């Protein structure tokens, strides 16, 4: 009897450990936190100096289960001895019996622990979210900017040093390409011109960037360049936002005609289904009919999509399976959800899609890193080199909105990731723990009974505080319905739903104060 209790108790403890902290550590490890986030994480990391991810969570999670299993062996042996004493048997319990019961306990505990880990990390059991199985949510940003505090002499005059291939479009794309989300004023056109002169050959714009101002400035910039020397991408949307599924074909075509007018060109190379967070919009027959007609008319060459929140995996897989898309643009940066690599690889392998990585700066908090960048390198350069280290990624998009960006970002072109870069990225990760809302997560989406779009609120706070795009943040926040005003006085059932430990209520109330008052 005591043996049975000992064995069952051990298995139960292993299961509970897997379902709670061990599963949580492993989940977080895969989400992309840095070593400092885990018990003995930095020490563990030294055991695997070449590892590209923090292994602390995985080691701590599985190590805990193993320890419980080993302890279970001795507990079971104690149970066997106690039962033998209760039966009045003298001497040791036969070794074969100890071995069989002990091994059964160890294996049972490991199986239960791993099962618990899978339930917690893989399926989100107990978290109110979907775990890895449901990597929903995205905080798509239209720009990924920031500027180093010093315009280093060594960066000046940097040019594109590497060209790749944008999938089946066959475009020999520069490894760093221009995002134009925050482009404003005459300087904006000069920046794009300089980037083109320095070898960038892909420009991404959209009607809803700066309320069409981006397209107008890009139009000014490209006037003096031969049209076949750069690849131009825009989006199916209006200056005010996205077109919903079911939008008439004529409207889809009209917005592209308007884009062409602003851009001053006869055709765009690529049209994205913009910020696509639902399969219905991705596969809207009208958008595909419109694209086919635009292509036949010579106004567009390729179709792509960029993924917004939530449901990235479903959207990306549907896009791949449809065979309709030539390019995809996804948030991808150091420490991101590792399954994204599989999705990207599948897009490349099965459809030969071009893959453009966006949001490469993981939140643009690096202004605060300046004090400890010993080598005076740029966080942005390190982040760009990290993205470029995935051969399945065709190019990194980053917003250029200061002249310095041309030098700073292009200095990373063609360069490999160094140990110093990795150190900067790890410091960055430590900096943002507890505040950075991870792309492709969305684990809190079902936790709010008020339906507050938590990631969107946090995204606008990030625009305001980190990107210093106050106007964009305020305007975007004003469109949210409901917004974070619902958080005041709420019992906060959302608490604990965030796998990276963001204190959601506190952050959302702060966002509301910031964005509402300033408005
Ligand atoms: S605190 Fe805010 S986000 Fe959290 S449950 Fe309440 S209303 Fe929703
Ligand atoms: S707040 Fe936390 S749980 Fe919600 S989307 Fe962001 S990282 Fe995920």
C-alpha cells in the first residue's frame, strides 16, 4: 500500500511540476527570453556557448522532472521496505523488485512530467491561452526605427554589400530594405534617394503610412531613378486603414490606382494584403480577382501578405497552402518564437516565397542600451545581423527616417553576427523583460471579459514611449474600441495570463493615462 502511494505521489508531483513551473520555463525559453530569465540561466548558458537561444528554461524544466523522478526511485524503495516491515518480513526487499518498481516510478514520473510540460507549454493548459499550438497575436509595426546616439564616422558612406533572391519573384533583393512608415517632410524623400544611391533596391510603403504621406514622398524620391532598378511594394488599403473581406473588386483596384498616382509610377512590383490577421481576409476572392486584373493590366507583378495579429500561424499556413502568394512579410527578430523558423522554411521550400523580416528591432528600446554598448556598436546593426543569419530570410526591412539610418543600418549589410552582437542582444532582452509584448504570442487575448485588445494597447504605448511616434500612437489608440479605460477598477482576470510576466492591468492603465491625456 505504501509503495503504491509513494509511486502515485511521485508521478503526481512530476505531473504538477510539468503543468506549472517546469512547463512555464520551457514555454518561456522557446518564446525567446534571455538566460537571465531562468533559474541558473546564465550559468547554464555557459555550458552551451554556441547555443543561439537561452537554454536555461529547457534545462531547468526537464532537470526538475528528472530530479523528481530520481527522488521517486528512493521514495518507492522506501515504500517497498515499509510494506515489507508491515508484513513482518525481515531482510532486504529483493533487488529485482526494487529495480522494477523503481524503474516504473522513474519512467512514470518522466512520462507524467513531460506530459504536463506538453500540456502547459504546448497546449496552454492552465494559462487560458493556447501555448505553442496557438501562437496568436502580433504587434505588427509599420516601422522599426531608432537612432543610435552617435553617428559613427566608420559607418559613413556604407553601402549594400549583399544581394540575395526574393524567392520566386527572382528579384536580387538587397539584404536590408527601406521601410517608410514614419517618413515625413522633405527629408523623407532625400533619405529614400540616398538609400537607393547606396544600393538598396526594395522600398516598402503603404497608403496608411503617414496617411498617404509616405507614398507621396516615395513618389518624389523615385522620380530620378530608372523604374526597373528598384522593387516597389505597397498595400491593399486606404490612407485610413485596412479593407475588410468582401470589399468590392472595384474598390481594391481603386486603392491601387490611387497608390500609383501618389507614387507617380505605372506599376508596383508587389501588393501586400496588409496586416492580415484572418484567413478570410487573406483569401477574400475579391482581393484575388482584383490582383489578377491588376496584374493583367500591368499595374502589379506580385502578391504578398504581411501578418498582423492574431493567428499568424493560421494565416501563414493558409497563404502557403493557397500557392497564391509570392512574398510574405512577418515580424521576425532575435529571440522570437522558434516555430516561426519552421513556417518560414516551409514557405521557402514549398512555394519558394520571398520572406521579408519586419520588426527586426524587437521594440526599439535600444536607446537605453547606449550606456553599455562597450564597443560602441549599434544595437540595430546587431539585430539586423541576427535576422540575416537565417538563410531563409530574403531581406530585413527597417524604417529609415533619419539620414543617419542610411549609414547606420547599411553598415550591417553583408556582415555576420559576432559575439559582441550577441552580447548586445542579450542585454537588450534583459532590458525588456516584463514589458515587451512578444509578437506571435496573444496568450492573453481571451483573458479579458471586456474584450480590451491588450496587445494593441501595448503596441500603441510602445509607439509612444519607445518609438517616440506620439502622434501615431495617440491616433491609433483613439481607434481602439474598447480601450484601456475599462481597466480602472477591474478585478483583472487577465493577471497571470501573460507568459512573459507583463503586469497587464498596470501597463494598460499607464497606457490609457499616457495616450488619453496627451490626446
Ligand atoms: S484589467 Fe483591463 S485588460 Fe485586464 S481584464 Fe480588466 S479590463 Fe481586461
Ligand atoms: S501581453 Fe503578454 S500574453 Fe498578451 S500578447 Fe503580449 S506577451 Fe502575449
